[in-house]
């Protein structure tokens, strides 16, 4: 039974007489050679290349691969004995002696004490009304992820999904443990703490490890779910163990499941690519560092340390940008490395010097893709603009504060492998900022958005990338639209989008790109090209060249040139942040009180149609997603004409403070653009496009 006084729990483990009678012999078996035979340590490391074969294994063979055992239907005494075989007696004071004497209660208590370590029960904490309400919802099996709430029955099917595609994944990632534990710490109400433990044990009892390689929609369908919920279990259980809200036997059942999932993650992360394996490995390290009791702790920690180094060497480009070329997932990998480093150090290890050096470069790029006031992160490809990273505190805790780039060194910069250029003021001197995406498609999470850009000035995001909304093909999802060229500030041809997807050989740059980068007195300049064809078969073989010039650290001129044969329909698009947009001919201006953008287009052949699309359906146009499952109307300016090629245009982007539009004139003669503005006088900017 369990006697609880506040956060102090006195555990008295009572077993039936028949269990005690069977335990001493069982408890002593499995030590020595038998344990080594069941451990995968001596066998060749398996990888994703073996998955097809692994899917055909029977149950006994699956558990042999995992270095574990099938606990289905086992008597409790045998389960305890065989699970203790999975642990390292050298890491658990008193375990060997307890096992030798056949004292099950003492053995379980030794494991509990080792998992608690030197953690003390936290005192009462404050929790918001929203947190308490979220915890109450979970008690009633009402689960909400990214604002999508669904009621589940008392008997949860962890592979059932009543909502959008990602909802079932989120259910299996156990983020709901956080509100439960916070509510318990705030109120002392054990309904919350016991529900947290019960939900973990429910998942374990229903999620058949023997079918892990066969897969299922959500339980074994994405190893990210396993890695993420293992982290959540360990983070929250470490608190509940310190508060003595977990019985020794409950903890042992969780450790058995964690052992099997760690062995599974070791296989499925091996030889994978992208951000996934870094999530898997850092999840493994957090488990190993939080509960360092497994017999394979050292081997798994070494695998993760080596695997992370290999992954970073493979997927981070020479300029320090992760090769999915999305600031969001670049940041995911940075966070994975920082979390991994924390737990590697707990396990008396570290990232190797080369990986640490690359981490520094990655952090610098993460800062460059965050707008000057820290409010948004540039949303090239699949990104959530409204969730930028903040690394200062974490780096300080790791003794790596020197990895933060000071504002005086955040200024104009080019990343030639990623193909991104930052035409901006130095951050300690002003906040005019434009991020230009002239790079390739990327390994994954791609959008058809070449030559698009993000513009921030005077404390406002003015021209934006639109985000991603949902990873879902349902009618309510805007994902297909947000990935399209039509959702970005670039050019469409003959009503067709770019189609980099059809040219896999170009997705990752093998050599640095020539972006024509130049920083000189009075200007910062970069250029890019899209020449892969438009339409689903890439058959519209028109070339779009774009050059952007930051003029006297005051405004930007965008030069566009479209080359090809015959007559084409050209549509030049500009995606604005949510808010008012006022249009007069080829001049547009935002309608904020504090800061605004004036856009003046000057094409070589006049646009015949100018329209603002905002919150439009069929086809979708003019939408912005600040974070996952959020979508709102945002004005998109469309300027189009049908003309013979070649065609050229210049567009002035002139930000200003306040609501009063400045007196600015702009002209373009096909090669040179001229700006007339009171604070600049008359300035001529020449295009260097061929």
C-alpha cells in the first residue's frame, strides 16, 4: 500500500505469499553470462537497412533483437527478475546484494533510489488557471493539441485519431503530462499525479513492443513519437519519483518499456537523415541521463555521441545551415544538440570539438534568421514564424555563452550553400532587415518559393513567408497552398508555380552558389536565379533572375528579369503580413499606426491587372500561418501582364515610421532605377543582371 502525506509518500510493498515463494530463485537467475547473451552489445549494430527483414521476425526474434524479453502474460515475480536483468547493478547501490539474498522489495527500492538520485521533492509551485483547466481536461480524457480538442473514451486506443493527421502523433507524444504534474505540484491533488502515471502505464500495457518493426498508425508509426514521449516520461517521472508518487513496481514497468524503446530507437535512427535522428538520439540521451540505470547505458550513450557527430557532419552544410533549408527545422536540430550536450555531460561525455564548432555556426544562422526584435523567425520552407528560438540562458548553463553572436556582428551576410542573403543593417545600428532566399529546394520540408524574401523594419514584420498551418491533406488544411509559389513573394509564369520538386538533383547545393554578393559604400547586393521550369512537368522553360539592392541602409530595390521565348503571362506577387493594404495603381502601402512599407512597382512593360487577394478561397490566396494550426487572412499583392519576353521590372520597398506616407518617387528605364526621397535626395541604382 502507499501512505501519502503531502508530497511525502511512505511505500510499503506487499506481495502475495505465492509471489514471495517464487521470487528468490527467479531473482537470482539471469545474472552473469545469461545477461550478456541477451544484450545486443556483442552483436553487429542494426540499422534502417535491416527494417524489411526485421518486419518479418516473430515475437521471440523481435525481443532478441532488442536484447529484451516478452513480458506478455508473465507472472509478476518473473517480470521483476527479468527486468532487473536489464539494469546495471554497478549503477544501482544495493541491487546486487538484494538480488543475491532474494529480497525483491529491497531490490525494487534500490532501483527507485537510484532513479531518484539526489533530486529532492520540489515545493509548492504556482500554476495558472489555464494549466489547471488543461489538467482537468486530461483527467476527463479531453485532449487538446494546437487548439484542436477531442474527447476520448475511458479506454484509450492510442492508435485512434479523431482529428487532423498530426493529432494522433501529438497524443502519443505525451505533452499533456506537463499540465498534470504542474497541477499536482500547485495543488497537492494526487488525482493529477496518479493520472500521469496511469496514462504512461496504459500506453505501455496496450502498445505491443513485439510489433514495433511492423508499425502502426501512431504507436509505432513514427519513431519521433517514441523519442518525444520517452523524453516527456523521464522529465515528468523524475519529478513524480522525487515526490514519491510512483511505486517501485510502476517505475520498473516504465524502465522495461524505456529499455525496449531505446533499443528500438538505436536501430531506426541508425543511417537515417534529416532532423529525425537528432530528435531520436537526444531523446535517448535524456532518458539515459535522467535514469542512468540500464545495463547498456554506456554503449547507447556512445552510440548517440558518435551518431550525432556523424549526422551533423552529413546534414549541416559548409556555411553552417542544416540541409533541409528551413529555419524552423534548423532550430530543431540546434535544440537537439543543446539538449544532447546537457545529458552527455551528465553521462560524463561531450560533443566532439568539430561538432561543437558546427553548433556555433548553426546558432549564428539561427540568430540571422530571427528578425531584429526577436518576434519572428523567417519562415522559409516549413516553418512557424511565431516561434523563434532564444538560446542565451541555455548556452549560459552549458558554459557556451560565447556562441551568442553580439549585435555588432549581426549584419549583412551571405550563406552561399544555403543560398540565403541578409541585406540588413548591423543590429546595433538599426533594425532594417531583409532575408532573401535564393537557395535550392532543400532535403525536405520544401516550399516552391525560390527568390522570395522576408522584410522587417522599424519594429514590424511587413513582407513575410506564410508558414505551414497543418501537415494534413484534409480540406481544412492550407498546407498545399502555403507550399506553393502563389503564397510567396516571387513570380509565377502562365499561371504555373515553380517546380523544384521535379529536379531532385538540385535540392542540395554541392558547391557554393554565386549570389553576386557585394557589400560596398551605399549598397548591399545579392542575386539569384530560378531556371528549373514551371508547371508539374517543368515544361514552361522560362528563367527568372532577381537582384536585391539595399540602398544607403534605407530602402531596397528589387530587380526582376524574366527570359525565354514567346509571349508569357507574368504574375509578380508580394505577400504582406496581416493588416491593411492600400493600393493605388502600382503603388501599395500598409496601414499601420507605427511603421509601414511603401511599395512602388516600375515594370518595363506595364502591368495590366493589379489586385489584392486576402482570405480568398477557390483558389486560396492571401493567407498567413504564424504557428501550427493557426491561419488568418493576410493581403497578397498580385501584379500581372501578358507580354513578349524578355521582361524587366524594378520594385521599390521603402519602409517608414508612422502613418504618414513620405513623398517618394521611383522610376526605371530597364537598367537603372532612380529614387527621389527627401532624406536620400536623388539616388540611381543600376541592375547588374545580365
